[in-house]
C-alpha cells in the first residue's frame, strides 16, 4: 500500500500533461528523450521526487528493454545526468536546494539502475565526487547539505563501499575531521555527523539504543 501511494505521489507531482506523458512512457509509446528531460527537470526542483525518481527511471528502462530499439531513455537520461554533474559547482552556487536535489537524484539513479544486479560502475565516481563535495568544510556548515549527505549514506553507503572501500575510508576521514576539528558546525550538523560515523562503524546499521538516542534528539 505504501509503495502504491509513493508511486501516486511521484506521478501526481507533475502537471496533467506530464502525468499523461509518463503513463504513456511506461507503455513504451512516447518520445522517451523528452521523458528523460522531464524527469531530470522535476528532480532538480523537488527534493522528495528526486529521492524516488530512480524508481520511475528503473520502471521505464525495464519497459524500454522490451522494445526493439530499447536504450533511448537510458542513454538520454545518462547524458543529461552527465551534463548536470559537470555543472554541479555552478548549480551549488546558484541554489543549495537545486544542488542537494541533484545529489539526491544521482544517488537515486545509482540505487535503482543496475547492470547484472550490480550498481553502474560509470556512476561510482560521480556519486563519490558529490559526497566528497558535501564533506568539505564550507558544506558542513550548511545543515541542508549535511542532511543530504547523511541521507545518501544511509541509502547507498553500503553499496558504494562495496564498489570502492578506499574512497569510502577517505570520505569518512574527512567527516571525522570535520566532526572533531571544525568549530563552526551547528549542533544539528554535529549530531548528524556523529550519527553517520556510528552508523558506518556499526556495519551500516545502528543499535536500537543508538537509534532511540539520535532520533529522539532530532525530533526534540
């Protein structure tokens, strides 16, 4: 039931014309290049949608694979993703919200689009690059960016570590230094960093006690 309501939200978050476009895309009878652009545009403007957009993309890729010429959507999606990734620093300067939506979207695509049940190698370094940017001292001062970083690591940290443990070690060294040495973190930013450090140390899980502690602090 929860999944179907999520799907409803994702489709209904578009205007009526786009809803129609997406529904026909799932039947494989529409301009899939246009659909990929619409999904990216919506993801950059809607943080909730950006987290779940990978699921829609996965569904369309699956439907497209059954067609004769089955890679238009996937190719255009990845091309557009590459363009947005290259412009990420300009995006961050222009709008923090758009930047965290971009990171969330790239991580959602990494999470859902697989090749032989494995994450796409082509996305491993771009995802790490985004997370390393969020771990820089100027970003750690911004709760919105810290929150985005922690959310992505909760979601895909385990998968990402399996693809490249050395980079994950380097990322967590940065986060540890930020937590210990950076004096201008907000109390919420510091709490989020401590939680993610403990989350990875526990094998990408939190004990019940730790979970109660962190989540009671966050809601207080």
